C-alpha cells in the first residue's frame, strides 16, 4: 500500500473558554486553521481531494462541519468532506481515516483535523419542552400553537446543563480520573509534579519558538490572538499543592491544576501520498507507519485505553517501545498519564522514558479543545521528529467512553 505523509500542520492559539474566542464559533476556528495550513504549506486548494474533520460538541447549525469548512473558505465545491467524532480522539480518527484513503488510492491530498468551541456548547431543552416546541412550529393556528404548551410546567423550562459525564456509569470525567488515581496509587504530589513539568516545558517551547511555529494568529475585533493562554509560567509546586480537589473534596487528588482546562481552538494537518510529496520536492517527510484503537470498560479505568492501543500499534509497526524516540501523550489529567505509564510497564509492554514524553508540555498547560487535540499532538510530534532527526515517534490520546488511540510516525529518509 501507499504511504501517507504529514506535509505540515498548523493550529489556532488554544485559549481559555469564555475569553478571546468566546464569540467565535467552531466553524470560524476550523476555517482559520485550515486556511492557514493551505497557505503555509503552499498547497493549492484545487489539489485537495477531501477534508476529514473532528468535532465533539457539535453545533446544531452544522450537521457536517467538514463540509461547512469547504463552503466557508470558498474551496472547490467538488471537495468531499466528512465529519468524525470519537470524543477527545476525534482528530486522531480524522487523520487515520485520511491516511487510509491515501493508502488505498482514493485520495492523494487530504486535510484532516478538528475544532472545538467550548465557549459555545449547544444548550438543549428538556425532551418535554422540545416536543412542545416542535408541535407548536407545526401548528397552523395561534390557538393550536398555544395548546402545544398546555402540559408544560415550570420545571420543564430549565435547559439541560452540558456535562462531561459517562452515560453508562453516571460518572464525570474527573470522577473517573479519581478512580484511576486510586487504583494505581497515583498520589497528589506526583500529579502536581507532572503538571508543573507540563507548564515549564510548554513555556520553554514558546520561548524558543518551537510552539510559535505551529500556531497561526487569529484576528478578532481589531485585535490579534497569537499565543496559548493556559500556560502558567509562574506556577510552582507549592501553588499547585494549595489548590483544592474538585471532584472529591474530602479525599480527592484531582484539581484544576493537574487537569486539562476547557479550551477553544482548532488544528489542521495536511496529508499527502508519499509519491506526490516527493514529486513536489517536499522534504522532512513524516509517514504514518501504523495506528491502533482500543477500548476498555468505562466503569473500570475510563482513560486507560491508550495503554492497550500502544502495543497493538507497535506490533503493526514492527517496533518495540524502546525504539520510539519521542512520545506525545494527551494529558487529560496527570493521573491518567501516570496511570498509563504504570499499566504499560505492568503489562510487559515496557517502561517509557519520561524524558521523551511531551517535550514541549502537554494538554494540561497548552489546553484541550476536544476535537482538535489529536491534530495538535500529531503536528507537534512530527515537527519535533524533524528537528531532532528522530526516526520513530508515537502520539496517543485517550477518549470518553473508554476509547484510546495510538499513532506511530516514521521520519523518512
């Protein structure tokens, strides 16, 4: 089969929900990242075969966000576009779907990525009120419209609050992370140390220009948003230790400081067939060598599935864990990252050299727009592999529902 290579990837700044991008909807963010990826990779839009895009909290107005990107940017209307969703690993699915299409020859150039506007989460009505509204919209006379609401009570008027909660267990993501911390004996100090590390490395990545090279400015109301806004340069272990647990106030270890924050942002990756990339004279090609998805029981360790996807992806790549020179691992929670290390070692996959993990920080410091994170970790990994001349790298992302992704990349000669 043909190989898909990553020819480039760019993203918007990742900013705190409710701030700089509060009035920017998900299409605006996705369009910004995609337009800049086309421009900076010097790729004519007429040569794009399709767009695959991830999004989790889908706006009612956009049934297919990927297709809306095509139309909003004025790209050729012949570009096929599909939207995908697998919670926090949505952009991973977009990227591996794109790679598969290139591998089997149905595409030569695909834009893949994801976006999230957690400032603008769709708010739903109670089912009873929703049915009444539909009935009223279909009624032809004013009395019939009014009668549609005859059985509505005051309590039916309250909107359904959005939440990151597992339908199968009733537990929030944070409550599930507390469970993982308990099962694997991951203490508060270890979590806070990992979080501090994330902020320190992210700050260094911005200071030396590595992260800045991946981020495109977004213009809002006469101002320019240029940088990620979650990084805490002045945080210390003592400050992190002073934060109160959020999900289990009496005995918990998960705080706002050792968890990824609610974030707005988008990220897009350009994938080409190796043949086309070489014909165009592109260098520093990073191929998708293998990938794997795995799943676990959400009632056990909700976010541990990457520990099971990793050995499958390594086997498909014909590699051992020790041959992986760099790892980008999504940091939903510090407890989840440290639990993944433990389970990999416990299951005989091997011990990860932590110095090779998230060398420019992770989601705790950089932020986590659900639909975009997979594209962010793949872009950062590919860029750092090029800079260091690292032959093999791996990106992993956990996801709600007990899913997990692992993608192995290879720097080609």
